[in-house]
C-alpha cells in the first residue's frame, strides 16, 4: 500500500479513483462549483476544478468524455453518457444511462 495519505476535513475537497481503468473519481466530500478538488489516482494526486455542485459519493469526470462513451467505476462499465462531459463535471443519472437495465426491460 502507498504511503500517500489523504486527510479529509470539512474544507478540503477530495476525490478517489478506485481502479486504474476508471474514468471517474468518487467525491469524498460535498463540493461546490468552482472548488478545486484533490484527486488521488494510485500513488499520485492531481487537481481538478469542479464544474457543478457534487455530493459526497457522486462521480466526477477525470477528463472530457463523449456522448455514448462508457463510464468506468470500480474497473467496471457502469453505464454510458447521454451527453458529452468535460473534466470536472458531475456524472450521475441525469447524464448517464445503463444499457443493462434497458435490455432487461427496466
């Protein structure tokens, strides 16, 4: 395990990339549009400016993604985008769909 640690406090904005193949990070704190978020990616960190309010546990795009591009979290495809998104944008059910659910009639 890495010696890199993220200390989360009420003012620090932090997100975590769970798997190296993920194209989203998970917010470890509530974030407001314009906040600068520290993203932990394996043994390094980088800064991303948040483009929308993002609640704890929600997804942040790590880089621009195209319409119908797959969203990866936990190293798995969890859906596809309804619309293109930029780095730092919120990804959730408003701009993502899941073909698995559509195939099953849901």
